[in-house]
């Protein structure tokens, strides 16, 4: 189904088009005019309007103090903006394959120009293989117009992600619109590389969020987890308590 709204910008690079649609209340980033890549409410430009992006923040429940985050797949910058606005001491590293997407995020989605946001334009797999940055949390949301990026379903890529985590770090993956065989392979690789230190849950019957822990999953009492959820819910203005119940 085509996206509602009128197209206010189209940029074409070697990978194809980058569309921006606008409605009375929102802006949408899309590569094919059908699937939302990013969604922003005009009255809440730093908000997380899509449920799966809120759900990906559950990884923060298990991190004592967050200092460094990495986002693979910047899109319009929704997660980067929310993290920067919520945690004043946080540095965010974002990897985006397409410079046209970064320019669009800055022009139409108010991606801030701040020294706390470091953007790398290039291939995520190459970046993770070469980075010496240790992140408390890594978000992997790598999709193009055809679906999940194949590099995300490689043992070497998952290993590089694990190596780039701090000791208490969490890799958070969003899985959607993925062929059954590809999803099965990814599940198998995650189980092997992270030695079954995994938590997952479904959001809106379309997205599956997977948390992969570098070391043992922290043993947290339910009451403590709920308290942390309430804290993050108030700090980030997202429905964290509902995701705590899913976990």
C-alpha cells in the first residue's frame, strides 16, 4: 500500500530514490514509497513515533550507565535524536551507507549538528570490523528497499558487533520483512556467537526485537526491572513498562 501524504522531496543516488512524504502531522522517509524507513511527528521531532524503535530501547534496561551508543542504519535519525535528547552525556556513533540519507535527515528531519553525534558514511560491516570504539549498546536496523541487508546475517559481522561491545554491552536487532530461511539462519548464528544469551519479543506482529548480550544476561529482580522501566519511560517518553512485561 502506498504511503499516505504528498512527496515533498526525492533524491536519487546510485542506490535508488530517497523520498520524503509529509502529512498534516508527520514526515515519512521511504525508499520505495510503500515501506516506512522512518516516521516523525511534526509536534515531537525528537520522539520515537514507530513502535519498534521504542521497543529497541529495551536494551537500555540492562545497562547501568550508558556512555556510548552505536546505531547501524541511521535513516532519518529518530533513534539518534531520542538518545541525544534523553542522555546529555551520551556520545552516539551512527553508520549510514548512503550520504543522501544523511543529508535528507539533516534537512527534513532535524538531525542535530552536535559533536556528540559522529556519523560515518559507509558499509556497516566494514565499520564494525575496523572500529576500536566500545559501545554500551549497538542498534542494528539495516534495511534497504529490498529488505534486510545480507551483511547482517553473517557470523563475522555478529562477531565484530560483539567485540565492539563493552563488557556489559547489548546488541539490539530489529527483524522485519525477512524471508523465513534468512530469519532461521540469523537465529542460528546469534545462538552460536552469543552462546544463547538472547532475549526476544514481537512488536505489532511485524517486528521482532532481539537483545544479544556480550556476557551473561544480568539477573535482575522483576521489581527492579519495573523500576528501571518506569525511569526510562519518564526520561524518554516511551511506553517502556509495556515492553518490560513482554520481557
